[in-house]
C-alpha cells in the first residue's frame, strides 16, 4: 500500500486536515497540487498555500501550489490543466475545502448560506467533474470528499439547517459520481470522524479550548484517508466512511496516540456532529 508517484489534486489544504492528508501522502513521495486562496498570511490563522507546499516538499513529496478559488470555474480548469501538465496526470481528487457556519436559519446571513453552497456543494461537484476526464487515465482513480454520512434525521437537519444542507450536499454529489462513473472504475467516497478534530474550525466555531482539548489530531483523519486512497478503486467506492471504522478495518484498535491532549480517554472525547 503506497501512494508513491501518485498525483493528488486537493481543494484547500493550507492547514488543518487537508494539510495533514497531504503530508501523509507526501511521506510516500506523492505529488500534491493544491487549489487554495491563501496566498498571503491570515491575521488569525496559521499557514498559506506556500508554507503548505514547503512542508510537503520537506516531507518527501512534490508540491504545486495553485492560487485560486474553488468557486471560480476558470480557476478549477486551470488547476486541472496545471496539475496534468506538471505531473502528467491526476490519480486522486480530495474535496477538502469547506465553509462552516452553525447558525440557525433565522440568524444565518444569506451571503454565508450562498458561500457554503458554493464552496461545499458546487465546489465539490465542479472540481470532481473537471478532473474526471483525466482521472479516467489513472490506474487507480479516487475521489474523496470530507463530508458526513447522510444522517438526515430531524436532529441533524434541524441543528443548523444551512450547514447541514451544504455538508449533506457534498456527500450526495460524491455518491452520485460514484454511481455515475462506476463503469469507468473511478472510486468516489466520503470520510468523516467520530470525534472532533483539533483544527481552527473547532477552535473558532465549535467551542474553543475546551473542545480542542477533547479532540483528536488531524493525523487520524490523514491515516484513514491514506488507507482509503490506496484501496482498489474498482471495488472500494460509493461509501460514506467513518475514520475510526476505516482504521479498525486495518487492525488499529488503540487510538490513544491521536488524542490532542495525551492521555485523554476515549470516553472524554467530544463526538463530532452528524453522527448518533
């Protein structure tokens, strides 16, 4: 199981889970192209597309930072063409870019609703679609979207309707592509964690230091994504996967090394949204 020489096109990836997935693949010698807007440092968030590229190269991979916006069709086309031109093809698409807003329906600004739909749902569809003609030529083509199972219960539909719609939309796009292109041998799956992951989104949106301390590191997401992306595409597709289930399937039973605060027992970790 190796991603050596494989080429990944990822939306986002300057920091957090996307960067962790990129670094895990880079350790094998993978090529990582990232389409992201973070050309200059953010006043409150660490990392740019350029610092991410440096980290990928240090980890052993090749990096192609592409400054652009997954909402812009021309930027998506350019990203696909540049990746193909630089590395000779595309083997994997990772739909990582996502906007989070847990506001209730009456408090959610229309612009933020539109942003979540544009980045999460439309971005997943357009980037995947643009890459499919190139993915067809890969011996093991994968699309992986970082979105949850379709747990469309009143609890989760009503918790934050705008955000739920956007994340479930990512999953529906991915499952639709899995069905539509099954005969082409292109795998498309989603991946979601059982516990919160210690990222800026958790820090700033879900609950600050308290939830961060009860989370797991992004490494657990990266290890599970690595496992999925190395599977045979022809037979491992159309699934809404859970991070911990994927790793358990590989024989991993002890997740203690992934605790953001070492020594935190599993029962003290904060459960992620969308899972019962």
